[in-house]
């Protein structure tokens, strides 16, 4: 461990704000990339099911 | 040799095959990618020593550099997929090219944002016309062009082909753009510190970077697979295999039936 | 898919244009499938069918302007992809949009689309379509029908210019033309076929000579 | 083969001169864009002289974009483009002829009107020669690259809005080297290297752009 304490880890020698902001933003973009295809998949499957039902009627 | 290559080509052109193989591989890419990212990020944030010049702000490197690298190679991959689609008329390839575009753009945005935030403690300002940041901005513009084509052309086949041509032309231009921006930069700002160019990097700084780079590539594969599968489901919605698959798929609306 | 085959006059002649297993769909609708035909010189072929049946799609596929189809096309028994230069050299196409520039005179319009003809020949052809005296007026002063006739004048050029243009593809050539003009145009089409050419056209006008018909649009609604 | 390309060249030149208004529009636009800067920033001649190379070159890029819409649009709308794509000659010859005409009527005039803008913006005297030289050498690049965008968007209703988005990033190397050549001229430095780069870029686009444009047109026409 490079840092002495947890608070100095958060503070990052005064650069904490920048470092954590970067990691936060990156986490958001990564999360969007993981979640959006899952949501799209649900929607696509629903659309196909609806279409199949319509055609059976 | 030739026949097995040909067989592979036909397999890769088959949506069903791609769907199944990517479903099988995705968890492994996710697992390996997440493990690498976790190790790399924890190592980079907590254990790697601080940079003697930039202090702790240099820890941004572990996401900035992978995002930059990946968004550049994603553009090349997109162009290559477009080329394969145009020359060998392989529709699968167009699907992959299409799903790469938004992912690549999001990575370019990530690279720009982290670069700008990194710039604040390094240069004292949020935005500096540094060669790397400027090239990345232009790369984002190139992505915008490709995405705009997909949005503007309704006919899917036309849109795929047009975007393919644009991506190929763009990828031929990328090295020229990079070269001219670097040249321009040395002309106007000879004394700036480049953030990421280190002649030698200590191994305890470099290894975590390597881990996050590979980790990002694995995640990228997961994203591309997932989006491609969605596209395939919709394109192949009239085939038997999709219908069977969809009947068994659990969704909220399915519960009401 | 019904194909009305009229008895071919000359069975020994080799076909000029062959289609094998053509398949085309648009917006999830199958326009035609398993379409086969052999067209040989001397024929006048009409693409027929109700609106939206795929007449213009088939025409664009034959022309090579549309790549969204499956199946094979042969020109002079050679694969179309290889025979493209020959095919285009032999082709004279007049489309729905005739490609007449309103900022050019009829003479200049023809001089561009048929670069190897003499001025005399152009004047003669324009006379045949009733545009004598309009040769050097800007085309935007002409009526819509007259503008179409500028394009149709290409069919009336001397036989020397046309002799290597064996394939005519004409999209609704009889629209916006008066009775007299229709008879003239029909005559020129028949002449071309008799001299060994092949004419493929779409039209709502009934020609007075027997034509071979390719009927589209009789497939069941695509199995949705 | 030569015959039909010559005929096409003659026709396009004729058409260009029949609609002179269309030719003048980009030039007037060029003039206007350049005169916006003294109004918006500062009329101080010293300052203007510093930004003049960049302003003139940005204006040239935008003026070219404005004129690119004319390249294939009207031929697409009236069916001439179909006829051109059905000519037995390779489509890329047709593209080269059309780009050549576009450069002659839209690119070349920019090079000749640019010194006037240089005077208005107080460009130091050393900058005039490289300004003309870069415009002469690099406007063909703008026409060639622009043709790709025009070909990709010709069938679209909102193609005019889309085109700048597609093409401007590709213009950036030209902008960088051309405007810094002018700056080098102003400072009395040699600008041979810049010209060499622009020449090399021209050679590359000459190879790539007609092929890309020809395929773009084939795609756009296959509605």
C-alpha cells in the first residue's frame, strides 16, 4: 500500500477530487455500455413476442 | 487449409453460429476482463507509487490510456469490418461495424473527459490544445460522422455500406490527422509537458496499466457481442431459431400470458 | 409467379439476357422469387403487374443499379458481373427521370448522351419527335411532354449510331406523348426488335404487336 | 471512351456557366465570412494580420462545403446520374471529370479572390504568395474529399446538413498545413515542406477519393 491511511488514499495528496472524478465518470460510461444492451435486449424480445402474437391472431 | 478457412468464413457469416458462440464466450470475457480491471485499478490507485512530477493525479492514466487506445483501435476495427462487408458482402460484418460505432464514441468521450480533468492539476486549466487530446477530439468527430450516417439513411443496407465507406476513408486519414496535429502542436506549444509520454515507466506503474488495457479490450468484446446479439435477434426475428429462443425467454410481458 | 411465354420465333438463337432464380424483397415483403426468363433478340418484353409489384425494382436490377437481390443474371451467356462493360455498351436506357437538363438546349442534351453523333443526325432525330425549331432553345422553356421527347429522340437517331445499342430498356416511354407520337414511337420500337434488338419496357399502353409479358405481383403476400 | 468523357466535361462546364449565380454564391460567402472577423473580434490591423491566414483558410473550407451540394445533386434529381453510372466507362473516370469541373468553377476562383481578402484583413506582404500557392495546390484536395461526402449524401433530403459533419474532420490536415504555410511566409520562413506535405496529400486523395466516391454513388443510387 502506497498510502499511510484511508483518508490519505481518498485525498490523493490534494489530487483526490480529480482522480475520483475521472474514475467516477469512467464508471458511469462503463456502466452505460454494460446496461444499455441488456435493456435493448429486453425491448427487442418483447417486440418480437408482440409481433409473433399478432401474427398468430 | 483453404477449405477450412472457407468453412470458417461461412460459419462466421451465419448469424445463428455467431449468436451461440458469442453467448458462450461472453461470460469468460466478462470474468477475465473484470478480474484484470479490478486488479489493475486497485493496484494503480492504491499500490503504485506516485509520479515524481505529477503526484497522484497520474493515477488517471489507468483509465485514460486504455480508453484512448481502445477508441482508436475500435475505429480501425469498424473500418475493417466495413471493408469485409463491402468486399465479401458479409452481412454479419456490417452488424459488427454498426455496433462498434457508439461504443467507440463513448470511449473517445471517456478519454476526452479524463484527459481534461487530468489537465487541470497538470496544466492548471481544463482544456489545453495538446496533440493527443486534439487528435482524440477529431477522432470523436469522425465517430460522429459515422453515427450521423446510420441515423440519416433509413434503408439499412444502404446505411451500412455508406458508413463502411466513410469509416474506411476516415481510417486512412487517421494517421495523417495524427501526424499533422502532432506537427502543428510542436509548432505552437513547444514546451508543454506531455502527460502520458514517459521514456521509461517503472514496472510497478506499468504493469497495472497493461492489466487495465487488456481488461478494457475484454470488456469491449463483451459490449460488442451483446449489441451484436440484439441486432441479430431483430434481423432474424422471422427465423425459427429466434422464435424458439424468444418463446423461452423470460420477460415481464411473458408472465401475463 | 406466372410467366406467359409467347412462342419464340427463332428457337435456335441464343438468349441475350437470362435471369435465373431472381429473388427480391423490400420492407419484409417478397416482391418476386424464383423468377427465371430467357430474353433473345427480336423480342419486345413488357414488365407488367399492379403498382408496387416490383416492376421498377426488377428494371433496376436488370440495369445493375440495384444490388439488393439474389439470383444470377447473364448477358450473352456470360455472368453479368464479368459482362458489365459489354452490357453497358449495348444498353440504351430511358428512365422515369429522363436526365434532360433544363439549362441545356435539346441539341446539347443529345450531344452529351450520344457523344459520337453528328449534328445533322441530332437535328433529324429531334425532327422525328416533333421538336424542329426547338433545337437551340433552352429546354426549360419546353413543356413536360416536350422535355421527355428530347430524351426519346435518342431512339430516333440514325441506325448507324444505334446499331451497337442492341438492348433498349424503357420505363413508361409512352407517357406525355400525343397519339401521333405514340404510333411513331411504337414503330421505332418494333423496327428495333425486327432488326435483332431486344426491347424491355414497362407501359400502360397496349402495343399493337405481340409482346412477351413478364407478369409480376401474383405471389401470395409474403408469409408473414 | 475519351469522347464521352470530353462530352461530359463540356456539358458540365456549359451547365456551370449557364447558372453563374450558383458559382458566385460560394465566393460571396467566402467574402462575407472573412469580413465577419474584424467586426466580431477587432479591426486592429496588427491583430487581423496575425489571424488572416487562418481566417482565409477556414473561409475557403466553408465556401467549398457550400458549393459541394451542387456536385451531384441536380444530376441525381433529374436522372442524369443514372445515365452516367450506366456508361460503359468506369465510374471513377466520370467522378474525376466532375471533380475537375467542380474545382475549376468553385475551387480555383477562391485562389484568385483570396488576395483581396488578404488585403482587407491586413495580411503581411510575405503571406500572399504562399496563400495563392496553397489554395492552388490544396483546393483540389477539398473538391476530391468533398466529392466522397457529396456522393454519400446525394440521395438524402437533409444531405446538405450531414455533409459538413462527414467531411470537415478530413479537411483538418489541409487546414493545418496550408494556414501554417501562409504563416511561415509571413515570418519570412521557407514553406517548401508544407507544400510537399500538401502535394503528397493531394496524391493520396487523388488515388483514394475517386474510388470511394464512385462506390458511394453506386450505393446512393440503389434506393
